C-alpha cells in the first residue's frame, strides 16, 4: 500500500519495523507519564502525612479533604482533553497543542515543588490545563501517521502503550523514592525536570514529522465525513443543554473540595428536598446527569435504527466504566494510605537482600531495554534530529544516575523500608508482563465478546479487593495508623488482580468508539466516555477519602468489601446483558 505521508522520507528511517517518529512520540509520552504518575503517587501521601513525628512531614490533612481535592483534579483531567482536542483540531494543530500542554505542565510541576498551599492549587490547575492540550493529541498524531498503513496501526499503539507504562513505572519509582527518602520537593521537582526535557526533545524532532500534526484542512476533513451524517446537526436546545450540563458539572466538581477544605459553598446545601434526604449538591448533580442523558438520547434517536442501537450499546459500556474506575482508582487514595499506615514495609537481613535483588532486576532490565531502543533511534536519526537525541541521552543519563544511586543506597543499608510509592509500580510492571498474553487471547478463537470482557474485568477487580479484605481482617475496628500492620503480599496480590482486570476492560472501551459511533458523533461520544471516567475518578477519590471514617466506625475489611461487591455485581449485570448488547451492536465485534 502506498504511503502519502506529509513527509516522503518519514517511513524510510525505521526502528523495530516502525517509523522513527513513532519512537519520538514514545519517549515524549514516556516523560509525560513519568511526570504525571510521579506526582500522582505523591499527592495524597504528602497531603495526609503527619506534620510532626515522621521523617518526612506532610501537611496533616484528613483523608476526606485529600480525597476531595484529588478527586476534583482527577475528574478534570478527563474533561479538559475534550476542549483541548477541539482547539488543536480546529486552530493550532496537534504538534503545537502538545508543546503548549507540555510547557504548561512543566510550570505546574515547578509550582508544586514550592510546597505552599497557593502554589499547590496553582500547580494542579496548570497540570489540568496542560493535560487538556497534551492528552488527546499524541494519539491523534499516531492516527495521522498511519492513516495509509492501517495494518501496522495496532503494532504502533502497542509500542506507544509500552511507553506509557514505562513512564508510569519509572516516574512512580524514582519520584516516590526521592520524595520519601530525601524530601517532597525533590519528588515533585524531578517530575517537572523530565517534563521539560521531554518537551524539548519533541520540539527539536520537528524535522522528522514534516507537516504531520499541522492544522488540518477543514474543507478536506468535512469531505471525508459521509454526507448522511450531516443530517443531525446540533439544535438550539442541544446547545443550551450542553452549556447547562457543563456548568452544573464544573460547579459540582469544584464545590466538593471548596466546601470541605475552604468551607466555601458554591452550590446550595439544601435544594428541592431536605438535606437529610439528599444534600443540595447531590440533587444538583443528579439533575445535571438527567439533563445530559436526555441530551444524549434525544440526539441518538434521530439516527437510523442500526446507528442508534450501536450508540445505545456504547452508552451501556460507558455507564459500567464508572464502576470499574471507582474501584481501580483507589490506587491513588485509599491504597496509598493502606500501604503507608497498615502494611508491614520494614526490611532487614535476608528479606532486605532478596527485595534489593528483585528491585534491581525490576529496575535495571526495563531501563536497559529502553536505552537500547534509544540507541537504535539515534543510529537512524542522528543526522536529522541530533539535538533531540542529545536531549534524550541527557534524560537517560540522569535517570541511570538516580537508579544507580538508589540501588547503591539500598544495598549498603542494614535495614530499610519499602517506599509507599513502590507498590504503585506493580500495575505498570504487571501490564508489561501480561499484555502480550492477553493480546494472544483476544486473537484466538476463544476471544470473548465485549460484554464478557467488561464483566471479567469488573469481577477480577472485585477479587483483588476480596484478597485485601481477607488480609486486612486482623486489623480491628478503630485501629490507629501504624499499630497493626499486615504482610505486603496482600497488597501485591491485589495489584496483580487489578491489573488482570484492567487488561480485560480498559483497552476495549476506546476501541468501540470508532466501531460503534458514526464520524459526526465521535467527539460527542468521546465526551461521554471521558465523562464516565471522570465520574468514576471523582467517586473513587471521594469514597476513598472515607477510609478513616469507615475504619473508625466499622473496620478495614468492611471498607474493602465495598470495592469487592460493587464491581462483582456490576460485572455480573453486564455479562447478563450480553445477548441484548450483541443485538444492539448489529454484528460489530
């Protein structure tokens, strides 16, 4: 198949069978994920860490307040990309959007390293805005690169996904280690340094891309959309409902932390019903969700039957996505607190030696493989993007230096403690280990339907929390942090189950946007998908912030049983809906 890339030489320089430009995107995404997850794994730990009596004092916030702030931050991260993608698509192009977003995120990380309350809020705000520009446009460039080579697109996204997990793995490990062993500012600051260097290497690689990622020709883009899809324009009522529901959502997501942390209420505490029945903000957001569903359904029913049925099937998947992220995203809140306060992380003697050997293999082998990829990229592109390659070598030199220092420090210690953030790297590690096995499963004759994959993902997720509930059964009601600790094996097993569940569900959802949704509705339905993830993240942080209250009034097992039962029930329900969903999908697999 002929290639009509904007740059005729783009596919002549290859690394591992793919264009060199893909690996520039690989490293750009890797550094962005390094900084994102490096900060994410620290935030709740830093906010809730005691002010006195610990080696690295935090701010001593309650878990409820920390969860409220993190939930709003995480929710906005999945809403701003909708706007950022539209701006890039219509006005500035994908490449400029990535550079602008990365630069804004760099400033956000720098602000958080200052460790004052104002700079914390400013930093989080900048990270949200920057992510809005960055997040949707990396994959857009890949899509544009491979538009004439669809048979190689799956392999390209697999490579790109490895960059995502490599960045998350090393970001959580190194930022977490520096923050917990040296100081919080070191962890927050390291995230910003790699974000800055990642931005520079992407910008300096511009000659490799030609006009790929430039502002698209609107007339040409409209011509590619089937004429039948133009018969369903947004009506005046549609536009009014979009404005109203967006305003309600923004007010609610900001009201939660403002009311809990600052005692500022931007939504009424009582509205339509007594606050003993439902609080005012909950009533308002329920009204907003009902209006949004009316908007979505009223648009969908205007399509012909097959298209309409497929979009209804997609809405069902988006709905059940909420329950998955509600449980999965406890990794950023309650599981951080559980690892810190109720998990035995002390090491000495043989246990320290064994852990150090395992940790060395976990760290050095992946880093060596990725460094080898960098060398291959350099050999192919040194004459075209020498400055970009030099910047990448600086990044890797810095990372190797930190890794060697970390390992030397641990091997020369007679006693140590596993960092809280170390457990979070297990998700990325297990993804790298098991992703290829799942790919073979999906390619075999035993490939289950989408609804069954969703159900398996939710149920396996619930089993992970069942393991934690059992392991935490020795923690009594009202246990004070640090008084009772359980083996770290329970947390390791939980992350294993969570990752196995994620691999069943997470890659499936987005692929069904293009399969089930007509071109004219893709942006709108992407919005619904991200809305589901945003709601799940917000609920996860809010419920996760209740861990202290639940342990005080009940016990830790009860808390984890919530996240055992909810996903298992949700998974069972969507598997029962499998025959209905198959009919609605009209042959889409």
